[in-house]
């Protein structure tokens, strides 16, 4: 079964850091074209936060540029989202999304809460 699973969420004070992980089952990781991190705050639409392609090209939403870093570990089959200088408005459920040639897979999300 093809799966991705997020981990690393939690409660942190404003200005703090968290690192999220998106682990993909080994059978699909090599065929993934792009992995994206989305987030959804209560009452708001899901928004794209960051992405990384199989070739390592990264993109970020303007709201997180300079604070978030996306990276991947091809040995661990994992994509990371390092989040620094967190703000209360970063509070949301963060979702990992993996796209292959014929499949789009979503994780179940991990909660990030930033207190002021």
C-alpha cells in the first residue's frame, strides 16, 4: 500500500522551531516527482507552503520564505520541513502530499500550534 506519514508536530512558543517529517513507503519514494507541504488553519482553505522536486528544486510560499526549509533524504525516504521563527499564524494542520506519474497521496496531517 502506498503511504506517506507526517510526524513532528507539536506545541511551540512564538519564535521557536519545529521539524516536520514526511516518510514515504520505499516502493514509491523513487518514483515521486514532487512532494509538497500544505497547511490548513481552522476556517481557512488549505494552502501550499513548500515543495521539493525529485531533482531537488524547492519553492516556498511568500509567508514562509526565509523561515522554512524543505529538504529530502533519499536514504531515509523522508522529506523534512524545518520551521524556524514560528509565528502564531503558522498554527495549522500540516499535510504532506506526494505526486507520482499516476498517483497523488496525502498523509493524515500533523498539528502545529504556535502560542504567542
